[in-house]
C-alpha cells in the first residue's frame, strides 16, 4: 500500500516530505546492511590482511562503537538540532567506510571500523527522530511498512550482495559501496530538510556519557567474550561484569543530579515507555539470539548451502514486511496499537515454540512455516513498540526516546546471542561426547559446509543430531523470553495517538519546511 502524505494545504505540498523520508530510509539501509554485507567478505579480508586471531574485533569494534554512541547521538540531536546531528553521523560513517576500504592491515581495519560504528550509532537514531518530527503520531503507522521493508531488504540482500561484491570487485568494495548511497542521502537531507538552528544553553553531561559508555562497553564485551574468548568464570568476565554493575549504579546517581542528563530518568516514569523498552530488549534477545543459529540448522541438519540458507530465511522477512504493510495503515486509521503488540507477542512465542520442536526429520517447508509465524510476530512488535516509545516522550526528547529504544534492542540482541550461543555450544558438545565424537567439535561447536564434508559419515550423522539438539535448547530459552514479552504486552496502555504534529519547537518547523 502506498503511504499517504500528511494533509496538504496547497499544490506541491508533501513532495519534499517524501524526499526527506527517502533520504533517511537510505541511511537506515546503510546502518542495517553494513555488518550483513561484511560477513561474507571475512575470508577474503583474512587472506589479504592476515590477523586471523583479531578477526572477531572487526565486528566487535563496530558493534561496541555503535552501542556506545547511540544514546549520545540521540541527546545531541535533542540539544543541538536533529538535522546537524544526523548529517554529522552520515559524514563520520562515510569517512570510516572510506578509510576501512583503504586498510593495509588488520589493526587499521579494526580502528576504522570503530569510526564507522560511531557514525552508524547516529544513523538509525537520527532517522527515527526526524521521521517522528515530521509526521504526526497518528500517521507514523503509514511509514512502518517502508521502515520494515528496508530492514527486510537488508537482511535478505546483505549476504547475497556481500558475496557478489567480494567475488567480482573484492572485499574493499563492501565498504566503498556505502559512499554513493551515503552521499546521496547527505545531499537530499542537506538541500531539502530545512530546520531552524538551535543550540542548548546546557552543558553536555560528560560524566553521564562516560559512565554510560563504560556500562554499555562492559555489557557488550561480557556478552561477546563470555564463553568464547574467555570462560564465564574467568577473572576478565567477572571483572567486566562487576564494572558494568558499578558503572551502572554510578550512572543512575549521576543522572539524578545532571542538569541535562544524557539519558533522562524521567522517561521511565511513563509506564508505556518503560514497558515497550523492556519488550524491545526481549525482542532483540529472541530475534538475534535464536535466529542466529537457524542458518546453521538449515546447513548442518537440512543440507542447505550457505547461499540457500540465506534465501530460506525469506519466509521470516517477507512475513515481517507483509504484516507491517497491514498494521501501519490500520494504526493510522484507527489510532489503536495495543492489539498489534499483544498479537505480536502471541505470534512470536508460538513461532519460537514450534521452532523448538524441530529435529533431524523436519522439512524445509515446515521450518519456513514456523519462521513465517516468527516474522509476523516481529512485524507486529518491532515498529509498533517503537511508535509507542516515541509517542510516550515529549517532543524535545524524541532523540533520546529513539536512541533508548534502539539501544535496548541492540543490548538484548547481544545478550541473546551470548546466552543462546553458550547453551547451543554446550548442548552440541554434550551430544557429541555421548556419541563418542567429542574431538570433532573440540575447537568449535559450529562447522561450516566445507568442514562437514571432511567428516566421516558417522560423525556427520552425530553432528546433525547435536546441532538439532543445540538449536532445540536455544529456541526453548527464546520461547521463555517470548512468553515474558507476551505477558508484558498486556500492560501496555492504549493512549490516543495525535492526529496532528505538535506545533511547537523543531518538530513543527520541520514539518512546515518539509511539506513546502
């Protein structure tokens, strides 16, 4: 369904709004696509630059920088203007992309990926805040299908595009491909979106930024390193966990005293904001934690190639987009959203529970049907909870509201991948040991297609059962998380959505300029 522009008062109005939204959707695509494209290029990077032992930092540096900078970008946009913050984030992201493409060794690549991640932290946050400034809450549902479509496109096309670029142009073009799209978005935003200049008189909450960055960094490193680089009981992991708790407590104390806190605690006085933020965390946990291991199940158990496993994920993504294309207009027409959040929790939980029943005899068609249910649940929840989150904060706090929602989902995904990964690996090793083949997975619980082909038939059969058991364990945990999200969905209060944008501050001026 074609989204409708806000009410028009005269000829030609509304056209610039579509240009602006097109530009921010391009930025969202860049933020969503980057890691997915790069995944298939990793072997080529190692072959060219070496440094296999540091390869994980190519992803970790980007993820860490993105997570740490996300709340800061939201606050900067609220204090100094969303357009300027968004354009700056695009420039930093493109600079990091260009430098990463020119890297001569692994150390340079890791450093430039961190720069890229700093910019990426502001892309999604800035895009959501700008859309929320331009479009009244009642009409924002119309654009959910577009946002969901961008994310679905990134998930489906990322690995395929990354493979094609690596095969025909080389891994460096996985970074260079960002430049033309980013420059187009930069040009469109800078020329069409006219916002009044603003500057807050308050000082930046440097202590809050430092403490929040320390807390987030510690959590991300614990979930990234725990059970992989270091044992969960190691001094490094325990120390990072203690640092996260201490920094988190200090952050809360500091924010209570700050004149302009980087994350205003008053936001959590709104019950809807708190509930949907927690639901976003749980959604990230279930979505990334469980779905990370589906391609491995499809390859090791169902015999799919790596490329086909990516394509077999389409039922989930298509269902997600299709549901959003329906939910968005319905929410815009009725102003009611709670039913979609409750339904989304039910669909997500049901789909995850069915995926937990898979074994070595499960067909690809059955798996696809279960994945479609999960995708429909994600489609109901993802953008709807974000809409409620932004509707629950004041216009001046849209940036912080969007960054908090994004950060909750990011941290949830990081924790989910870590916990589900640890359970998966433990279950695989237990089953392999029970069958007398513990040595086959001594180095890693994940074997690629090439590794599987080198195993004797008996070991391959044991590994198929082990992966099925590991995935079962992971989806059981994800189902429990889904049940909790479903229960919380009932606590969301149905609050009427505004039919008009607020006529004060930057949001009002932004809407007027964008529509003319």
